[in-house]
C-alpha cells in the first residue's frame, strides 16, 4: 500500500495534503509553512516509528524512511514550534545549503 496523504499536526490543528505535492525534506518544510504559517515553519518535524518513538526528520533520507515505515495510506507528522533562536539557526543552515544562482 503506498502512502498518498500527509497529515500534519501543529499545536491544536490538524491539516491534510496530498503527498505527491511534497518533494523531499525541503518540500515538507514548505508545506508546513504554507499550512500553518511562520510559527511552524522552523519547527521540529517528527513521526512515530514502528516502536512508537518520536523520530526527528532533518534530511531527505530521513523523510524517505518515514514514508517507507508508514503502514497505511497516510503519513502522520508532528510539528513542534521552534524558539526564535532555533528558527534563525535553521534558516541560516538552509541558506548555506542552497546553491548559488
């Protein structure tokens, strides 16, 4: 059974989106920002693995593992708001990783 939908939890809200709309970890970040705004954009993104542990997603590879470990049609992700300092650090890291035009 292939995963078709992503369900994102942030604070007391739950939103759904087609997984086909998401390309890698950067795509998840963009989706979270579009669904919940800047408060969630720099937050930590986790999923529950087969042991029930909350696993942090920080790379495309980890995002792919989350998809592969999903047993149903819906990948469930939890977003925890980052502090202003964490959000700024992530923003700086992403800018360093983006290729120059």
